[in-house]
C-alpha cells in the first residue's frame, strides 16, 4: 500500500469506500468472476510502459480472481502491422503472461479489425434513436471554427457541433459522430479518487468513424468493453480524460453499470517525454537482446511505477502476491 510507495509519489492513492454498485466490493473492485483486458495497439513494439500496464493488469487479475482478455486494438488500419502483433505476442510469452480465451469465441485474442460488423450494429442501434449524424468537417474547418490551435499538448479539440443539424448526405462521407448531450459524468478511479467530467465540453460529439472509414479508438473500445463484459479497465493515466465519454457512450449503448477504472502512473523519460514505441532504450525486445531477464523487466516496471525500490527480479507468477501486497494491502477484496 502507500507505505510501499517511495516518498514524492503521493499521487498513488488507493481509495476505499464505494459500496453503491452491486457487483463491486465496498472498495469499488469488481467481484469475482470478473474480466479485465490487455489492449495494445500493434503500431509499434512493446516497451516498459506496456510492461507497467501488464504488471497492473495481470497482477490485479491474479490477486482478485479475474480473467485477462487480450484485445489487439488494430482499429487504425494504416498504422497497425501484423509483425508488431506477432512481436507483442512473443514479448508477452517471454514475460510469462498468458491471457485467458475470449469467452464468446474461445479464441486466444480478438482483433478490432475483425469486429467491424459489431461496431456497425452498435452504430446502427444509435442511429435508430437519432443519435448519429454524418459529418463532413475537415480538421482545418473545426480549428477555424473553434479558434483552436492544432497540436498544442494537453489541449483537446472540441467539435463545435457544426454538422449536428446540417443533414449532411450520408453517402458523402464515412465520418459519423455520436451526439453527446451535455451531461456531467462522475466516477471514482480506484487510484485517483473521485472524478467529474463533462464530455460534451471536452470533445463535443464523439467521432465514431473517420473519413477514411476507420472506427475510432473511443468508439471501438466502448463497444468492445461492453461486448466482452469487461468489469475493470486498467490503463495509463493519459487516458483518464477519455473515461467520462466512454462511460457516457457505454450508457447510450445500453450498458447498465460502468466498469470500474484504474489509471496507473505513466512512465516517462527522465526529461519528461512520453515513451515511444520506437524508443530503443526501453523497448522490451532491446532489453531482452541486452540480456535482461523477464523478471528483471517486471522489477524495473514496478520501480518505474513507484511500487518498489527496484533491483532484483519479479517473476510473472509472483505478480498476484506483489500486487496484492503493494496495491491492495492484502485486504480481502
Ligand atoms: N489501445 C490503447 C493503447 O495501446 C489502450 C486503450 C485502453 O486500454 O483503453 O494505448
């Protein structure tokens, strides 16, 4: 628990006391049997940031009796590569982390690129309730209309709703947006505590499919988390701002109760840059080639996440105990 976290990492706070959801423990964890997922995009190689995510995902599942489903998030058809998928499967195997089969198909993994019909059905359901509209705005037009500056870090582009009532002909574009009415979404992150987000103000109407016909991450992830019965989403805190809109969209799609969410620390280079998938210094393949053992990689991931002082080895089979100790404080779930 907190005492295991080095000083200066006070952001690591594990909440307790949220008993309002059935299916959840008083502390807000899902009750067994439950499911989480590891959901990498095969647009590059795995690095230490993914190892941190895997440590949390497999560790929590092991400690709390959940299953881990593997979802390849290859919704971006241009940037995704089969070779990256194969490499990430090899890396997981090398680390000693095995996913559970997808309950619906029995397959070892699911790929978003093969789930277009599911997304299509979800969109059609929303369209039947007049919640979807075609949009032919270019990025440039959105920038001009909002007076925003492109590419400023931390500033999200909010779609101003230009096409909401314009009746753009459906055949003109593959772009579709989902109406997000102004609504404050409250949720409790299992590490960061209470959150309040207003998606309509953050991003405006949600882009479900873009002008190249790609399903977006935000849309596909919500459909998949619902379809796969995911009860706990464990991911880096760079995605915290996306959670409110995903809960709101999930509700529109008929999800009765949102998943529980845990956003873990995001590891960075010492100079503050995010790790990139081409970053040779933290790539799992590079560390492996340099003679690192899987246990050393997981111990380093634990150190980078502020969970352990570093050094030594942390074997995959010990992750459940490690996470039980450091995050759950061995409390009975
Ligand atoms: N595919 C996302 C990524 O690689 C993860 C998304 C999520 O966990 O919701 O960053």
